[in-house]
C-alpha cells in the first residue's frame, strides 16, 4: 500500500472534518420538525465523508482505499444535494448556504485529487 501517512494527515480528511462542524452549526437553527428529516440526513452525509476516508486508509490495500474514497465522494455529493434542498426550502440563509456549498466544492477537489493519486498508484 502506498504510504500517504495517517488519515489525519490527509488534507481531504481535515477539510471534511471542518465541513462536519460547519454542517452541525448550520443545522442547529433548522425547524424542530426537520430534526429527524433533513437535519439528520445532512449530518449523516457530512459525517460519512471523513469516516469513509479514515476507514479506507485503514484497509490493507490501495485498491480497498480507493473504494472507500469513492464512497466518501458519493456521500459528499449527497451532502451537496441536501444543502441545495435546505437552501430551496428556506432553512439556510443564502450566505450560509453559499459558504457550505463552497466548502463542499473544496473538499470535492481535494478528494478527487486524492482519488486520482491513489488510482495512479493502483494502476502502476
């Protein structure tokens, strides 16, 4: 397995962890009736991103790591969709929604770069 260090050293994981905190903060003001709906889904998708990066890093091969990085990307796209739903539903102010969307995009770029690097090592 390629040595990319500890999962905590990966910038994609670090930024994803920050995104989790931002999602939790943003959803605190949602209506109570959304606690088990959109709030739960947003938080679960956000938590899934760094969790999958960490779990994949703990696997025994780069090929396995790559599978979990793809799971993380899927969760990130799920989160992006849910942020858009929250914005369109009026649960997120425009500024907060824009900030979350920008952070999702940043994590996506880092995650895609990591996926590409691992994919190259698997192909080599």
